[in-house]
């Protein structure tokens, strides 16, 4: 799971970089093959929900024979503070046995009079029998830090209030 969560961190940083200017995130899927080669696909559609459906279908089928993959899409997550915009990260490991993890990276969009903010990531679900969330979080941020532009936005706009 370590390599998959690093992949998720890298593309979460890429997504944060993309939405920091106020635009929506076109659902994107990143995957890594056995040789370590990474690829990314975007699922543009007239409605973002349709792009997410296509991405989820890809995750279910794994047509490229990926070792791990992450679907990153814009959505909402319910926290104690209420519904918050978030990048959702559906992470898959296709080893035997396969594993999945769902994370959210809440953020506040830039609007008139309010600056963009990114909040602490949240683990939503994980099918590991005994997940080590501290180790997963460390691996995730190694991935974030490996995306120079995304990590810079993340660091500059970090708000740890949520």
C-alpha cells in the first residue's frame, strides 16, 4: 500500500494545484505498472459525475493491468463543520489480495474575498485488516512533497483548522 499511497499523494498535490486557481478538477486517474512506469488519464465529460463514473469503471476493470491506481475527483465530504469541498482519492492496489482506500483532501475554493485553503487529509475507509494510519499518512505526504508545484501550493495555503 505504501507505493500506492505515495502515488495518491503525488496526484492529490497535482489536483490541489489545479483547483487552487478556482477551476473545477476534471476527474483524473493515475496508475503505475509493474515496471514502475506511471501514466495518467483525464475523464472529461459534460458533467463531472459522468467522468467519475468512467474512472470508477476503469478502477473496477483495470484494463491496463496496473499494479496500483488512484482516481482523483472533486466532490464534497461531510465533516463536523458540515459539507466541505474536497478532492476524493479512490486508491486501489491490485496485488493478491487486492486492497482499497478512500481519502478526502478538504479545501476551501478561492472566492471573492476568500483565499484558497487546503485542510488536513482524512481517511474515509480502508480495507486493510489493521491499517497503520500514521505510516499511511507519512507515505501520502512523501508523495505530496514529490510534486513541487502542488506541494508549494499545499504548504502556502495550509489551514489546519479542520
